[in-house]
C-alpha cells in the first residue's frame, strides 16, 4: 500500500469514495443530509484549491493504483471562541468497506498526526456523528478522547 498526496488526476477516484461517505450520512441521517450530485457535493475546482492550500493535507491510500482510502485535514490557527492554539482538524477519513480492518485508516491517521506536529499543532480534532459507532471505536483505539458533546431534541 502506498500513501501519497492526492493529485488533480485523482479527482474521479476520490469522488467515488467521497460519494460513498456522503451516502453513509444520507442513509443514517436523512433529516440532516440530502442526496447531491458530484458537482454539488465537492466541485472539482474546490478539490484542486484544497490540494494547493498550504494549511491542508489531502492524502490517498492506494493499492495497485486503486484508491482504497483517503483523509483530509486542515490546520486551524484561531477559533475566535476558545483559547487560540494551532489545531489540526481531521475533516474526513474513509476506507472502502472491503478494505477495512487492515490498518489503512490507522496509517492515514498516523501521517496526519505527524503532519500536525510538524505544523506546530497542539491538538488533533475531528467530528463524527453518534451513529458511526465503528468510527468512534477506531478513534478511541487511536488514542482520541471525547472533547465535547452536541445534543439534539427532535421536535
């Protein structure tokens, strides 16, 4: 397996996985997410912009040139609400279901963690939905702990 920065030429492969991730959210929380076409959910120009953004990291995990997982992370230098400190937000991490439980997500996570330290970040944050029990267990296994809770009451 090779982990490398994504390139513009990876867009179509990336979007196949990104659409699967989006569908996971739509299926679990149709009250919050809607079906969108590729151009609405992640336009190619936004993807290209994010590839070039110096405060971002866009990585893919490849097996035999097939994209089997990806991670996106962004450096935050100020929040406006809490004590300003460099923090890296792990925006998205996804591995194809057929490729899970082989350490791919852990390897992607480790590269993000190293990059975060290189950026001078003091913390790595991420957000996940409560329905995503497998992801929550994985994040805890990688040493992450809950930071805050967001509650809702459906009306």
